[in-house]
C-alpha cells in the first residue's frame, strides 16, 4: 500500500478557546458561589500568572 498524503486538517482552535472560556467561567462562578469573591479572584490571579509565563508563538 503506497503512502498517500492526507490534506489539511480543519482548524479547531477557536471552538477550543470558546469552550475553554466556558469551562473557566463556570468554574470561577462555582468557586465564587461556594467560597466568595476573594477566592475566585485569587484563583484568577494564579491562572493569569501561569498564562503569562507561557511564551507566545509568533
């Protein structure tokens, strides 16, 4: 059986980012409801610091 190149795959970056936002928002809302605004804000700060440490692709 000869090798046949497959073509380009569909780009699912935007749907992934939208769903990641939904999951993050839902998680922070649950934290806010269970423990209060300060805990949700603190977790957001930690997530922000982690994401700033990831190098950007160009």
